[in-house]
C-alpha cells in the first residue's frame, strides 16, 4: 500500500500563516486589489528565470537597456502649452533653463480638432488647455530661440498630426535644422481617440490612412523622429484598469503594425521608432508590474506573431505621465505626494521619459512655481533617491513578479477577445473598448461614493476643505492658478486673420488644390501638406480639405 505524501514544509507554513491571517483580519482577508501574501514560484530556477531574464535581454521584463539609468537617465519632460505661442515659448525657455531635457507641447482643443483660432467652434477654447497653432507664423513664434537640433520635441497631437509635423519641419528647416536631424515624438495615435479622448475628426479608416502616411514619410525622411506613440494614458484617465490599459494599447499597436505592413514597410525598419505612452496611477506596486508586463507581452508578440528579427524591434520604449485623474482640487498640496509616488513607480518600472503633473492641474494650467516644483520632483528622484543606482531594483520580488504575470495573462485574454472581433479597428467601431472602460469607471465612482475606495481630502480626511479658494490674492487659503484672458484669445484671432490677408493667395490656392488631388489619388499626403503650409495655408484649411473628402466621424453609442 502506497504511503501518502506528507505536506511540504512550505505548504505547512503557508497553511499556518493563512489560518492566523484569517483569524486576525476576518472577512476582509478576501478583499482588496492585491493578494495578501505572495510566495516564491514552485520552480525558481526554470521558467521563472526565463520570463524575468536580464535587463537589456529578451523578453525585456527587467528593462530595455542593460544598465538602464546608470547608463542614461530618463528624459525629463514637462508638458506645456497655454494662452499663446509667445507665452508657451517663454515657458519652454524657463523649463530648459531649469533643467528640463525635452520639450513637450500641449495644443488647445481647436488645434487638436482641426479648427483655426477664429472659427466659430473655437470661441472660448483658444489657448485654454494648450497652445493655439493655426499657421506657420504661430509655429515660428512657439519655437523661437529654442535649440531644435539639441532638445527633442514631443507633440501630443493626433487627428491633425500630419499638419503639426509639417509645421515643425518647416520651422526647423527655416532655422537651418534639416528634417533628418529633428529628434522627438509625435503622438499620432488616432485609434485611442475613438475609445477615450474624443479629439478625432474623420472616420477611423481615413484617420488610420493619415497616420500611416505620416509614419511612411518619417521613416523615409526623418530618421531621428518617433512617428507614433501608442497611448494607453488617456484610456487609463477615462477609467481603464491597468490590465485594460496594457491590453487595449497593445491591441491598437497591433492594428498600426498591420496597417504599416499593408503599406509595404519593413517591420524592422518601422518598429524601432514605435513608442508607447502610459499613465502612472495610484496603485504603486501594480503600476510597476504593469510596465514590466507590457514590455514582456510586446516583445513576445513582435517576435512570435510578426517575426521581427531586430532586438530594437522587440523593445517596448515608453513615456510616462503621472495620473491627472488622481489629482484633486481639494487640498491640492497633497497632489505633490501623489505625483511623487506615481513618478517613482514609473522610474522603478523602467520608463524612458517622464512628465510629472503639477499640484494645481486639477484647478487650471500650471503656474511657473508649480511647474518648477514638478520638475524638481523628477530631479530629486534622479539625484537623491538612490533608486537609479540599481537596474530593476524590485525585480524578483514575489509580489512584483506575481502581478507582472497576472497583468500579462489577463491582457492576453483581452487581446484574444479583440482578435475574435477582427482586431482593434473593428472592436473600436463596435464600441467594445469604450464600453469596457465605461463599466470600470462606473464601478470606481460607485466605490468612492460608498467610501469603499478612499480619496484623501475628497471622501475622507476633509478637514480644512471649506475655506479653499482658487484665488488667494482675493482672500482665503488656496493656490493661485494660471488664467487665460479673453484678450489673449482676441490677439490670437487677429493674428490668424492677418496671416491669411498677407499671404500669396495664388500660391495658397494652387497648393491646396494639389493637396486635395493627392489625397484623392491615394498619394502620401505629407509632401503636399508641407507645400501647403509653406504657401501659407492654415491648419484649419488643410483639415477642411480632408473634411470635404472623408466626412466627419459619428461615434457609436453602445456596444
């Protein structure tokens, strides 16, 4: 008769600990987003080590560079844009002088949606959440005196990305910086706009064509330019979980890869300059694991599904921004603490570029003092915290590796569902991604209303909230906010109208006609867009050519 195997010492110890934990905690032992205790894997020397690997080695769980920040620090960016091109130019000079190493441009809503500043739909929005750019003159002012041959430029723009890229190329070349030497990134991720952000113009297929036109042009003529940054950030801001952020971002990236393949571009030429953009939210350990899971998942998909050969093709490079949705108008000074923890999670997760939100961004655009403090937060992490001295310092921690595995596994499940629908484009058109995020956003809102999820200063620990004012100069406690006046909007409107009046009308009309014909014929639109910009066309006029040809997108109401 065979003897039954005795429980291992590990199993016995686990059972004893679990009994004690249940007795001490009670029913709450089953709750929470993270497991109460994670132990080592059963086979620490086999599959575990294969999945974790070494920094700079496939599948890049521990980072894309062998030495990470010991070899090169992340790029310190602060996202800026407000009021006017002049005001934003002053802010850029201020940030570069303070130690920022990359310029990151925020555009106002009219610019994002393809309207000039004097359009009726732009009234009240000019310069409010970013810089208004309607013409080559505006772009010249925005980058006046800035070292475009040294500082990299990141532009958060999507529907009008081809136009803003052409404007930047034109300004750089006027300044003696050829397009081949321009370094930086344009977001150019239109698919996520249909899921979470909403600054689309044209239907998805037409928009995807324009995005790929930009990718193709930059692949051929801008070797230092990153022509797409696939963004999960805005989906996370809309309420997505960490798993949804990873899964939906990678699903969109797969759609871009397939579109580029159909255009005939070589993947090992395209993929090394595809980058990603993620949020860093409040759940510290989960966020660190999220970046590690995304790197591993992307590396395996690129190798096993698409057959890319180059090591750089398999490396997921990403920019991170701390979570705007975590900022509170109540007790705004606490946002410094939130942002610091979120920035630390991004650093421990291996980001290549980082923006730290300012404490007053729940109230308005950041003032110079709050922008400086946000930048200094990054510099303290870089120079004083010591976390940059070790590559992937939390790698191998049981909880981190457990969460990394869990996020990757659940993201793969989402990707399989999206593939069954025919890919991200069809899933977006059916409203699936937006619906999944909306359900999670509703769950979070209910949890906060029920005080099951605590937001300090909002639904708990609210002492001192009542005497807050946005304008302490008027009286009371508070934070002074950046204010954009109607006079600034009127100045911008006047500049756009003067620009049209003073340009060569015949050159403008010929260039716009050529753009329309090239678009109809299926040519790459970037060369005729650049010609139109140099002939004096405004952003809105170029966007209107495509409105006339493609129409405007009408969103799906439900999945």
